């Protein structure tokens, strides 16, 4: 039933009607925003080895090097009930985010059109950042600079159509159909179903998220997640992220990985704050794999991992933030590498990041 209701024809007809009614006589509003960030990372367990960085999460795969994260520019244009967003990014952070694309397409972080026939309903078509998880691509929105394991191995983006519905003053619902996760173009592929139920109050909000379908290899992928935020006071808040992904290859048996993280945020002043992130990531079943130079496939982890990250948010200016960060990753098996090439169960690293946003 969902596939019959949310057909592209209905959405495109809605957009066509919206443009004819709202774009002819009304003057639109254009908003520009963006950010630039860079960082330095030093891993203490493997400081001399040029072949290993001891990094298994997104955007900080470097060792003893100054790196450009991403230069980003975003344009939002609204006219009447219709809006359009173009969000472009350049740098290693943007390239990793759009890993499934090449050339100019890899620079497209987001590009979508939205139509709101009322303040309780909004339709969107295009590419947008995923609704799954607590962390996002843009570094100025996160309080930790390095990323969690759940973010790194979950979906990054979706390309398709979705509908958002307001259910009273405190609840919301989103449903959609999209290409397999992270692909702008996916001809002849089966489509993924998207869903989100949200609840928002003065000092508490929660989001129950879902994405699932069959990928290009006809393997079944289903991910369910819960994120929540709670504001205790203007100086103290909490965040939570939990997710589980079920994977079943064609003709194989089902397996899963899961994770859970708590974010403790303290802001003594407007110019200084800190966040302590504790995350447990369990892939003991070896769902996440990598391919070696001989095209043989092996589990990337096959272990449980606990990471603790302490990040300081220093804000000399409201548009400028410096993040010194200390991170410790500990696994139940020796998945990290020491200077002499031997395996080790834990590794520490330091990151110093600078972010300017406007």
C-alpha cells in the first residue's frame, strides 16, 4: 500500500501544481550558509608506521598530518509553498560522504525540492542526509569532531521521495521510498522504505527511525534506530543514539550488528563547553567486511568495540570553534596495530580541529 500511495507521479504532479500557483507572482527568499573545517590527528599507538592509521570511523583517516576536512556551501531558496536546497561540499569529508559517486556528483551533499501544501504536510524529492542516527556530516552541528562507529557504518544519504506529516503539537511521521542507501542513481534496483516517528516536547525529543530494503546484490538490509535528546538545564544536556542493522545475503542466513552511545554535554559558558561520548559497537558476527588485494572478503572487526571521546568546544567567536579532542578505542580482540606491526586491543588518539561556519 505504501508503494502505491507514495508514487513519483503523485509527487511530481504536486510539484508541478505548486510551481504554477506559487512561483509566478511571489518574490522568493534566498539564504546562503556554509562552513570550512580542518584538523590534525595523531595516533599514539602507531605514530611511526606509515601504513596504518588505527582509524575505523569516517572523516579522520590520517596520521600526523594536517588535513582539510570540507569546504561547504549551501543555498536555500523559498517561494510560497515551494523550496529548493543545493548543498555542495569539497574535500575528503565530502568525498567519503559521497563514496558511491564520482566526478561532480560526489560534490552533491544534498539537492532537493520541497512542497508544503499546509503547515502539517511537506513532500520532498531529491537527495538528503539520512534521518538515521545522532551525528551528521556537517562538523559545526556535532560536538565531537571524530565520528561514531554507528554513523560510519550506517546510511549517509537517501535519494528518493518522502512525506513529512505533523501529528498534533508534539508528534510527527515521515515515510518515503528511496534508492539503496547512499546512491544517487540506482537503475533497475529495488527500492528502500524509509520511516520515522518523532516526539518533541520542551526539554525532550525522541526519534524512532527505520530504513530497509534489498540492495544491488539482492541482499536484505534493515536498520532500526532510536535517538533522543534531553535538556536538563541551559548548561547540561544529554543525547542518546542506539541502532541495530540486520543483514541477510541472498541464499544466506541473517546476522546483525548493533551499537549504543551516550553523549554528555556540559556548557559552563557560551564560549566553552565539553562533550563526553561513550559508545559500544558490536560486530562480533562479522557483518561488516573488507576486500583484500586478491578480492578475498574478510570481516573488518568480528569484535566488540568501546570508544570514549572527550571533546572541548572552544568558541572565540560565535562563527568559529576550536575542538581539542582525546579519544580511546578499545576492542575485545587485537584489531589495532602497534609500531612493530603486532596487534593491540586499544589505541589512543588526539585531534585538534578548527571549524568556521556562516
